[in-house]
C-alpha cells in the first residue's frame, strides 16, 4: 500500500528575530491564549532556534519551522518554508 502518511512532527509559524549566527535563525512564535482566572485573551510568545542550512531567511521574514532531531544543545527545529517575506524599508 502506498498511502500518504501524515507527518507526526509539529510545525509552527513565526517571525525571524535574529539571523546573526551561521546556519541558525531565531524564530519568535506568538500565540493567543485565554487567561485561566480572568478570561482575558493574552499573547504568549516563545523563541525557537531553527536550522537554516543556506542562510536564506532574514530578520522580519515569517517562516514555518518543523520539529526535528536535536541538532545542537538548543536547536531542534528546522526552517522549512517562507510564508511571508519581510517588508523592504
């Protein structure tokens, strides 16, 4: 059987906030959650280090990252695709 298998790896979409290191980008992922006690919607964010083999993503780009095996001490995500290019200033 050759069925299309759905990936079990998580994917997130976030904004590149740093591209200073070689082959690595820092991605800020924001999510909106309801406060447990007060019910207000609050923005929570997390930063992830993602592998960028060719250095093609830059600050301001919105990219998709996919979970992978640990590539270094802090890096276990891989940049998979460009969602939106940064606006030229």
